[in-house]
C-alpha cells in the first residue's frame, strides 16, 4: 500500500489547536528533553493530536505539530507515514487491528483477516462503505498465547473464531450506532 500526503483542500481547513490545558501537557512533555532535542517528543505529541483531533492526522494537524516542535513538516510526515499506529486518513468509527505475525498466523489470523475483508467489503487499510469499520493489520500485539486476536481501541479480543468475529462486528455496530444517535 502506498501512502500519499496531499494538501487536498487543506487551504480551506483550519488547523486544529490543542486546548490550553492540553498545551500545558504538551509543553511539559517537550520540556523533558534538552534544548535542540525537542523532536524526541514528536511521537507522544502525535498520539495526543490523533486523540484530540478525530482519530487521525490531517496535513493541517501535522503542520501544527511541526510548528509546536519548531521542526519541518516533512519530519512529521516521515514519522506519521512510517509507523502504522498513526492514521493519516480518517478512520471508521471502529478500527480493527488484527495481529498478523507468526504465532497468530499459525493459529488462523489469515483466515480472520480474509473473513473481515469479505464481510466488510474492504482490503486491509480500507474503511467500510458505511464508514463504520477500518481494517488494519498489526505487528505483534504481545498476546502471542491468545491468538488469533485483534485490538479495537485499547481492548484485546482473543482466541478469535469466525463466529466470534461476526458477534464482535454486530456488537460494535450496535454500540456505535447507538452512540452516534445520542
């Protein structure tokens, strides 16, 4: 999968800004590093930006982070596009990250991934037509004895079967349909 950073209609987008309280936290993180080494705070600040600004890193968001750290935007783009943990496209309401490394693969993660691709009508990295689900794969999630498994948000779902995956999708769909109606 190739990743392309474009401004699209970025000129029309207003760069997001951290709240005053969040900026205090950002500054505290930056101050943990010596002068000239503030770029070391980049990944932590990108995680905060993703959390605060809709679950993904738009070009204006990445430019904003570059400004905070006084680094070139390309330095932010390089990190955001290298690490698969960052979303540089708007994800679905539910992001499913299926472990695809050896131990999980040996117990059927490929079957789980194939089933999700078919069920959601997407390839890995894609978002379902209804905007509900984004399917991603992940390198080892540190639960090798519990595979096949996936992570959704901060929660692990282990010892997956096709039936368990279908039940999870139904549960996620109900939870997120209800929460968007409130």
